C-alpha cells in the first residue's frame, strides 16, 4: 500500500504542476473529473489513493501557479495579487526572484501547518460554534471591509454585486450540472486568457538571483489571516492576503512571501477544517468529502504527511521551473498557449455542464472581462460566491 501511495503522490505532484502551469486550468476542474470517474472507470480503485492524488495535486498547485502569474501575467483566483509586485520585479529582470519569494512563503506554510495541526483541531470546533449563528453578518462585514480598501470603491461594489447576482442566478436555477465549473472558469479563467491574448508585453532579460528579505513578518500576517477562510465561506487566499498585509504591513517582496504562504495555508487549513468541523472550504476538499466522507484521524495524518512531502518536492520543482522559464521566457509563444487552453476549457465545460453550462461560461466570461476593465482587484469577483452564501444564511 505504501508504494501505491507514493505513486499516487508523485502523480498528484505532476498533475498539480500541469494545472499550476496551465493558465485558466484549476485543480477544482480535475477534482470534478476524478469524482465522476471514481463512480465508473476508477470504481475498483481504493479511494484513499485518489485522495492522496488530490492532496498532492492541490499543494503542488499552490506552489507552481505563481509561475504563469509572474511570467505570463495570467493568474487564477488565488494568485492574481502577485501580478503587480511580480511584474515590477519581472520588468527589472527578477522574475525568478519573484517566484522563489512565493515559494519561500509556501514552504514555510507547509511547516506551519504541521505545527498548528493539533491546536487547530482543538480550537476550530469551539470558534465555529460561536460564529456560525452570526456567519452572514461576519461575511457582510468582511465584504464591506474589503471593498472599502479599494481606491475605486463604487467600481468594487459594482463588481461585487454583478458577480454576486450572476453567482446567485447560476447556483439557484438548478439547470447546470457542476455550476461552479462554468461560473468560475468564465470569471477567473477564460476572461483572463482572452485579455492576455490581446495584451503582448515586452519581457526584460532575466537574471537568476536568490532574494534577500525578511520572512517572519509576512508569515505572521499569513498565519493570523488564513484561518479566517475556515470559518467564512466564500473567502479565499486573495482576501486572506489582503487582510494579512494589513495585520503585518510589508514591502513588495514581503508581500510575495505573504501571498505564497496564504495560498498554501488556506489550502492546508481546508483539509484540517474537514476533519475538525466537517466543512468544505475548497474544491479539492469537496472532492475528498464526496470520495470518502468525513475524515478519520488516520486519514488526516496521512493527508498531512502528503502535504509535507509534496510541499518539499514542489519547492525544488518550482525552483527548477522558475529558472527554466527565466532562461526561456522570450521564446515562449504565450498567445498560442492561451488560445489552446481556452479551447480546452470550452470543450471541458461543454462536456461536463452541457449546452446551458456553455452559455453560463460565455456570460461569465463577458462579465469577467467587464469587471477586470473597471480596474479593481479581481478578488471582488468572489462576490459570485460570497453574496449567494450571505443570502443562503439569511434566508435559511
């Protein structure tokens, strides 16, 4: 069994590398496919192996997905905030340094997850029982707070409300199979791909130099802010990073460390949340719950071991890939890569969610392009999940 676990762990690392490097392709999509296949083609396979695969894939993705964000300017929902400081360094020929800073944060987050495992299990149920009755009001407060941080507050509110209404409509009309797939792919994937295809930037010659910066301060902000996502559904690592930076203000290099740490911490804490309070806070965890239900102590320990091993492997793998991209970035035909990815996403959406899903993808893509054009942080588009969640708790 150990050999099989190692094989699926390495397979998950490879899959996470692929999803991380491919613009617009998220681990949630792979999770949907694996759950679907587990009832048919993979029915004879021990679901624990699939869980190991998903965990390794999810953790690896949090390391690798900063590469396209920094070098290609095409983020997913978790790495969009890295574009500004990442591209500032890229223009200076320090794209490798930008990526490796996020790697430092992610690796530190993996080690922190092991340290906070037991305290989290003891504390989470108590905090959740205190907050669940006031959850919608906490979400409203968090939404108002994040919008208030924007310079263009009215535009941010418009983005939040437009995507929120779209999310509420899609999630409640009951006509789309796997509604989150076309909704999130359109808002955060295909919209960015189309914009990236139209935008061509000149990249400076890159240097491979190790960064020198303090890591403790940004980690403090990440550790304090990331667990909020365990109790406030709809909040992701982007919002946690914004809050974390307010708690522990840092410079642009420190902010990249903070982003890497929150990206991995939010994912790791979501596994702990499934065990501690039986709540799913990410697509990967939803897939795991559908496969095996709530976690036992033994499976949680296995998951954390996979987190640690895949995290260490991913650090060195991302370091290698960042060097590779730094040396070859000028030769990559990114427009062609984006176009191929866009076609694949359309085909996958049509296959999984049908014709209506394709229509949702189209509407979500146009909405995403409009929202991006308003010049506010893309985290405001998480209104597509926050607003429906707020309404659900208020009505129920």
